C-alpha cells in the first residue's frame, strides 16, 4: 500500500507525466494545435474511441478525478491514443460532463 496524494494533485500529475512522455510523438504535435488554451483532449469509448476536448476546470470535479483514476489503473501513463484515454461508455461520459456544465 503506497502513499496517496489528494485527487487533484494526482490528476495534474497524470496530465503532466502524460505530456512529458508523449512530447516526442509526431501524432501529438498535429493534434496539440487543435486544443485551445485551458483545455485538454481525452479519448472516450470502449471499442471505438472518440476524441473530446474538455476544459481543465474538470480536473477540480471529484467525478472526473475518479474517471482519471480509472484511466490510470487501466492504462498507466502509456495511453495508446496519444491523449488521456478514459475507459467508460461514451454516453456515460456525455451524461457526466453535461452535469458539470449545468451546475
């Protein structure tokens, strides 16, 4: 059993490590320009992954932090799509994030 950081620190560490690990990949540089400042790309879906660009403010939400923890458990820091891959159904992700926007 290891030491656990607060969830927001973990989420930021996941994104920072992912960025550092994927810096040299040419596929990242092509899509990085399409992500506006203050946002990041995630890939969602079970069989076919769909790309979503979400605000960084989602990192403060406990439900989103839980999704990122699941992503870390399943993929570690080696995300096959070149961005953060979230292992959940697309409709569940849309439902969850729409609740963030309505509050």
